[in-house]
C-alpha cells in the first residue's frame, strides 16, 4: 500500500505497543482503522449497548480467526461539548496489508451476518440508528517506544493530529521526533509516568486537501501523569548538551499540531 506522508491520531493508535498489541509482527506492517462516531441525541445507552454487545462479539470472533488483531472503543474526553464533531472512536488493528485489503472488501460483514441471532440483528440495526459514522481513516504504525507489556491497555490516549511544514518530508519529520522527543518519552516511561508513545502515518484518505498527514499518540494510565509532563526537566535529563529553545524551534520548523484529542478507553478485544 502506497504510503502518504503521515497521521495520528492519532492514534492512534492506535493504535497503539499497548494499542498496537505491544509488539509488531516481524517483517509485517501494523495498520489502524479509525472510525469516528457521532451519537444520535438521546441514544448514548443504545449505542454503547450495540458496540459492547453484538459488535464486540463480532470482533472477538474476528480476532480468533485472524481477520484482524484487535479492537478498542474510546470515548472523547477532549474536546467536550454537544457540538463536537464526534463522541466516540473505534480502532481496529491489522497486521499486514493483506489483512487490511480483505477487511475492506466487506466479505466479513456478510459472513458475520449469517451467524447472528434475530436479537443480535436487531441490536446491529439499532447501533446504526444510534450513531453516525463521521469518517474512517487508515493509518500505519511508524515506530515508537513502550514500557513492559501489560494485560490491560492504557486508559488514556493523547492523540496529536499533525501537518508537516512545507518542504519537510516524512523522513525528516520522523528524524526530529526520534532525535528530540523519543528519548524524553522513553525517560518518562522508565520513571513510570507514561505507558507508551508512537507515530503514525495517514494512508487513507489521501491528497493535498487533508488537514493533517501524520500523528503521535501518548499513552497514560491516569490524567495526572498526562497533566504533569514536566517536559523541560526531561529535556535537560535526556539532552544535557543541547539548547532547549533550538530543539523546540527545530520541532516547530518541521510540523504543526493541527489539533489534539484526549481519548478514554471504554472496552477492547485483543489477542
């Protein structure tokens, strides 16, 4: 699959290698299908019942069969308010381009429908009424750093949506992230204040009109660790011979953070 410049949220992430499943399969790429959901007014209970009922059951079957390698459901903490674009996000993780292609063909849906009970079919139909899929994006994992693998996924994700500055290539951007920010995040993880961090690149949709091309995802177990990042201290710790203003300016010269979300984990299925 042809790689575009880059995404997050993104994940995301999500996508995420706690979100990505802690480890990347050798010689195979990891992808995230991110679906953004807006709940119909007054139908939040029905939406969650569908996602955590029939849809979670379908994803459990898919993971067992190897259709995909994990699924997670997040609610949006930030931005807040009734006018926000989406309320929930689902992230489906794939290992290998073939798995993505087979999933996007839609054959899995017809196969799953054959095994559903009448009650499950009603629940599936209700989910469609309870939410609108605002958009779907496919992103690719582009490296990161993580703590020791744990049974549970991180509770919170900070998803940064990033646009590259004019004239900056994907490789140049990732060099900045890896040289400046990765060591800082690695130190935060070692100190127990962060679960993981990784980069993603947007694969679909693509084109010059996209508002972002890439992303980073920060993983936390609690909001306190997220709010008390103390980045200047970690910069001094990991880059004792570098000038902080020059390093941060180098980052600003490479990219803009178009927006940032905070996602909270609601449910998941993983191998």
